């Protein structure tokens, strides 16, 4: 089943005096259970593509043309279409979890709100039970305690788990993950990516992943599109693109990954035994 | 929490004391002799001296202040020179009028300025918003006595809708309230607009929108709930200032509040009455400020849980 079908999408950003074509005729699709990644450097238009599909760009700043069908419905026209799909058929995992929640409402209140947007008939207690089970599903320790916490009391990794739980709570067909790990510590990133893979396995949800990190792309994706200056320069199954890059830009991107190998730290060249002898 | 409250109460008492002491000294250093106001026409120097003695003004200022403090701690603020009655009683008789006017003005301000500011933020950079924006700048720029006179001429003199001055009926409050509220609406709505623009553009709002939260809920439950803190602070400060006597408006409309009272007391060099007015209004204003400060923790969990300050 085709969950997302984007055809010749263009986004023009109005910047006071000039018009910038941030997304210039992009076409791709995502099927059920698939992860498609758009990879590119900052300013390449990858996040703008995602935000345009979700219609989260302000009307007075961005002009969208082309077609983007979520579950067969074109969202580039009237906002009414996307209003019915957000939080029901499509959900977002944002870039920076630290600023993504209302700072003056508890985690629980925002989670039950999210649950009840998709399932308005659920009572307060049922919504809470569902929120708690979702928090367990995303491996939040002691959900009952975190339920009553405020966002500033949780770490970035925990908040991202909460936001993932909220995205999952909608039983959406498509989740857009916009750089879901870039604001997190490296040690936390792996856990979040594992969680996304695990949830995808359980639910068969389709994932549109936006990242600048080739490692993340290789780990997560079925297919990738390499974006540069608003257009896709190369695309295909992840193994093909990463192992046999055709476009010079992709080759450059791959060449930019720092090599990991044996490395001598010049600061640690002194023998460590010295310290012990002073004791 | 208890230490916080005690600290704030202590600050309040100290501030009130300093305000009263300053006014006490300044009044006695100002030119003009109160005795001249209360003596018969063409008084002899003996008559003036007798009046000064009667009012205790013949003593050195520190002695006068010490006497004043001793009486103050017994709950006696002094006897009005003009009314020949306890000054506190005179002030407390007028206070309800000022409080009524201040409450009416702050209610009208809140009811108009908050929706107006929110509307301006939602319609940011559109033609109607620009019009409203210019309107609020105009409202901010007009002096209140001038607004008062324009309203008087228009609605009382020409249209005869309201009584021009004093307090005759319930409708008497409308013009003075409007006069105060126009300026406050202009100021507060611009503050609301500024705070709302910031919050409406913040990431948490975009993420909530992506979850399908309705625009109405985004505006009020998300953006406004976060923008409310500085707005409530500003409303509290404005209200406290109004309780200090909306002097000019009360004089323009001959409104029998403490503002009008203090102007007359100043003219008559009625020292005890001025001191009593200052004491009462300063305490009231400080009480309002205290109340606003105590509201913070209720509105923002980060203040309540004490983590924001650490």
C-alpha cells in the first residue's frame, strides 16, 4: 500500500524581498512498513520537504505546489485535508525534544491529549491507561512517575521517547522523523534509533526519515534520496547508494565521514604509572 | 514557601515605611506654610504660631517624625487639618471609589486587551492587524487628561449620555473607566501581541499542531497559557498603579476617590491627610504586587518546583 506519494513537489520560501526555491521538483514514495530517508547537508531542503508535506510551514512564508498524497489524499491544496490527517494518519517526531513540548503542562496531560485526538471517545481514565502503556512500550522507566512530570524534569532522550510514544499513540500510517537524534547525545542516539526500528517491526508503520547522518541512514533505511540545493541528485536502495555512489555529491558526502581507527592521543602520551608513585 | 512569603511581607512593610518617611520629610521641606491655610484672613504672627503649635509643626522635623511614628504604632495616622477628623477615616471613606474605578478599568482592560492582542498576533502582518497596531500606538500616545476631556465633550456635553462629573449614578463610572482603559488597552494589547507572536512561532506549538491539536487549543491552551505570565505581571503593576489614585482622571471627572482627595489635600497643605493617603495606597499597591508574585508558582511549574531559579 502506498502511504506517501510525492510528485514534483516545489516549495518557494518568501524572504522579504526575494523568493528562494527551497524544494525544486521532488518526487518519491513510501510504501507500508518502509523507511525512506532523505539525506543532505544543512540548507539542502530536506526538512523543508518534510514540513511542506505536513503543511507546517506558514502560508505567508511558503508557497507549495505539486502533489503530496498521504493515504491517497492530496495535502497541498486546502488545509482542511491535512487538519484531518495530522495526529490520525500522519505524525511527526521532531528534531529537538527539549523544546517540543508545552513547558507548563505535564507529560501525562499532553500524552492523553494526543491519545484523545485520535480516539475522542476514550474517557479520561482509559486515555491515561493507554498513555501509560505507550510509555512502557517506548521503554520509559517508571511511567506512572514520569506521567506527572513536567518536560523540564526529563532528559532529552526521555523526552524524545515521550514524543515517539505520542507519535505512535495515533496509530498513524506514516511517521515523519525530522532529524530525530541530532539534538541528542551520541550514547542516547543509538537507543532512540533502536526504538524506532523496534516499533516499526511491531506496527509496520511507514517512516520518512530526514537526516544528515549517513550512519543513521544506513542503519534505518530501505531506500535513500540524496538531496542537494532543493533537488534529489541520487536515490535508490540504501546499499546501492552507500556502497556504489554515482553522483559526485554523494561521493563527497561519503568521503566526509571521519575514519575510525587506531589513534594515539597526544595528551595521554605520559605514562600513567607516574601518578600512582606520588600517592 | 513560608520563608518566601515572610520575606515578601517584610519587604512590603519596609517599602511602605520608606515611602511614608520620604513623603513626611519632603512635605515639610516643600515651600508654603500650612498654618497660613488654616488661619483667619490677614493673620498675625502670633495666630500663625498658635496654629503651628496646634498642628505640632513648631517642632524640629526629627521630633515630628518620632511623634508621628509613636502614633502610627498605635494605629493613629493623625488628624486631618482640614476635616478635623482622623485622616485615616477620611481616606477610607474615599477608597471604595478609587478601588471601584481601578477594578472597572482593569477588568475592561483585560477583557479588551487580551483578545485584541491575541487577534493581532494571529493576524500578524496583515492589513487589519496593521490598522489595529496603528490604533494601539495612537492610544498609547494620547495623554489621559486629553482623552478624558474629549470623552467629556463628546458624550457628556454634546450627546448628554452621561453626567459630566462626580458620582451620581452607576453610569457615572463609564467615562472615567474608559479614559483609564484606553491607554492601558493600548499598552497591554501590544504586550500580549508580542508575547503571543513569540509563543505561536515556538517549536512546541508546531509539534502540537503536527499532532492535530486544534488551532483554538494551540492559541489559548498552548501559546496564551505560556504568554500569560508577563501579561499578568503587567496587569498587576497597572492595577497597583491605579490604586495609588488615578489622580488626573479623578480630577478631570471630579470622581470622589483618593486621587482627587490627595490633590485637594496637597493644595491645603493637609499633611496628615497626605501621609494617610500615601500609607494606605502604598500598602494596597504592595499587597497587589505580593498577590501577583504569589500567583507565579500557580501559573508556571518551573517556578513552583524551584528548578528554574537554580
